[in-house]
C-alpha cells in the first residue's frame, strides 16, 4: 500500500467533508496503515506553516484548540508545534517564549490507533479553517528581528526581576509582604519605563511599534477585556478585543507591551484571588447566586482599576520629553489604524449585582497596581 496515497485518501475524505461518517472512514484508513504516521505528521507541519503565514502564533493556536476541542488535541497541537519549530526560521524572542511555554509532554496514555487518528484529523480540520489574522510585526521593522531595540538584554533582565516579584506578591498570604514585594516591582518598573523611553529617544532609528496578542479567557471575558484595555491605555498602548478567538491585540512599543503583559497578569491573579474570598464570604451569609456576583465583581474591578491607572497617568511631564511621548503616541495610533481600520465598541454587561460591584470595587482599591510612571 502506498503511504502517501493512504494519507491523500484520508485527508480528502475527512478534511474537506465535515460529516462524522467521513471522519470515521478517514481515521480507519490511517489507523490501518502505521507507515502513514510520518507522512501525517509532515502534513500537519505544513498546515501549521500555513497558519503562521496567516499570522497565527503558537499561543494563538493552543488557545483556539483549547477553546474548540479538548486536552487531547492541545497535547497533539503542542507536539506538532515543537516538531515544526525544528524546521522553521527564527521568529524572535516572543515566539520562542511561546514555544517554550507549550504544555509539557506528559505521560498520558496513548489511545488506540483509531482514536489517535480521529483526534489528529479533528485538529487538522481546525487548523485548515483558521482565518487570516492581523500581522503583529511591522514588515522588516525592528520588532521582526530577535533582540531588536535599544537595551534589549538589560530590558529582559529587568522584566524578569519584575515578573518574579509580582509572582511572589500574588502567591503570598501575608498582605504586608505582598505590599512590600509589589512596591519593589513598581519601583523597578518605573525605572525601566524611564530607561526604555530615554534609550529610544537617543537611538538614531527608534523602534517602530509592534503588537502582541494576550489571551482573554472565559468566563467573564468581557470584564477581563475591559481590564486589559485599561492596563494597555495606562502603558501607552492600545488594545482591540477579538471575542470569537479569545484574545486582545495590544499595539505599542516593545517595552510597553511587556509591561502590559506583566501588569495585566498580576492584576487578573489578584482579582481572581480576591473574588474567591469575597464569594466565600457571600456564601457563608447564605447567598447562592455566584454567577451574577462574579460578573459584577470583575466588571467593577476592571472599572475601578482603570480609574486608578488613568489618574496615575495624568501627572505632568517635562517639556523636553513631550515631543518624544507625542511621537510615540502618534506612531502607536497610526499602527493601530492600519491594523484595524474598522472597530466597534460594546457595552459592558452583567453589572446589576450590587454586592458583587461593591466587593469588586473594594478589591480594586486594595490591588497593587504598577502603572508606568510618567517621565520626569
């Protein structure tokens, strides 16, 4: 039996016919021919390469597979991405970090050949129907080159220290320790903000704005998208939410993008921790409507944190650096307009629970925010 012929027949049957019977027939063909396995993997790598040409990235693929399918398919996708990466061109540090963060290969038992072939074909069906996304890096710009940008090595070390401090602040059960750790992270981020902007201002050819995608996962993803938008705005970035695919695209300069990722993650962890505690107190008092409470809690938290961050960002800056900031704001706005020429706004839903709104606002007031301090 010719292996490529087996794969061709199976793929023609399953990938372009969505009927369950077609999937079963194709999986049976592949299961009966162990020699086809290598060719199946090779074709999967081609499907991934096509997804990269449509501007998907590893984290995007894993996110949509997790949303649309299940853990078996997530493991298959991670294995396929790792295999394809060995033959791919260099993609830069952010891409490499996404590959490194893929779910680790686990000791999960291998299903029978038919079940395995079925899962592979379901994954490939999903990969084939992924649409084009907006390109994140300016073609040929500094963001497309590994380590691009002034002080890239120092930035990486600074952000690693900030990340570690925030992680400790989120994990500790002692408010005083969390406050001290967050204060130190805020001090380092403020220093990093100044250094990065000054380096960019002195560079003969400053970096162009880039973009990244940050997952905005259900449940209560609308409130989470509002929170991310507030964090992005406070850090000189702009965010556009893609609800169907569960992410927001954040546009800005690389140092600002990394700060947004750090602060959003930290605030979200703090919100979920505070929400769990507040919800437990509500249940202890006899309350049972947890969904409406959580929706209102996160909506209030996002609204209040946004207010705090905007207030922190309104401090005056010195006249000599105003042109630098203005030019960067214009560049970000221009990049956003070219990436997303048409956007719409949406109204935040699920805010009718008074207790949830009150507790969410209180949690936001207690949250350790690390806004980008204006330049002196």
